[in-house]
């Protein structure tokens, strides 16, 4: 009658592959990955992953990110597009423009952003970017 929720594994979790930007590491530029990506240092620029994006407590991102799912414990400023679940932990500080299918915010998280949860807008944003890339 009652079923236990089974966590959905992302591509990176299923293969055991992930990438990291460690504490005291700063990167400026564009990062693209086919697996999960964790940021405990700082990134100024763009990150795009088909897996899960995790921003740890010490992580700082300023720019744009696109991912399947995201867990934020640190600081994010910019545009964030999440096709699945965006989870903001109690230590998160988020500012900017958010597009997500699902949103989970823990008590204590700071959320100063515009948020759009319409699946149609998510599709139009990602397809619009594909068209721009092709030009």
C-alpha cells in the first residue's frame, strides 16, 4: 500500500563518475561535463552538466549553470536552469534567475531570486539556446 521513495540515480551516480572543484580552487571560464559535478571552491562563468550539480558549503558560483538536478549548500549568483529537482539546503544563499521543474527549500536557506517552474518555459529556454548555438 505504501511504497518507500527510492532515490533517483543521476548519470554520474549510476556510473560512479563525478568531477570536483576543490576548496581553495578558483576557475574562470566554461565547464562542460557528462557526469555529476561538485563545487567546493569557486567558479566564475558557465557550468553545464547532464548530471547533478552540487555546490558545497564552501562553494561559490557566479554565472550560469544548466543541469539535470542540483543541490546547493553554498552560494549561487546568476542564472540556473534545472530540468529536474533543485534542492536548497539550510546553508544555501541563492540570488538571480531560476528555472526548475521541482523546488525543495530547507528552512534557513536564503532565496532572493525570480523562479519559474513552468515546464514549457524550461523547454523553450533549452531549445532556444540550441538554436543560438547552431547559428
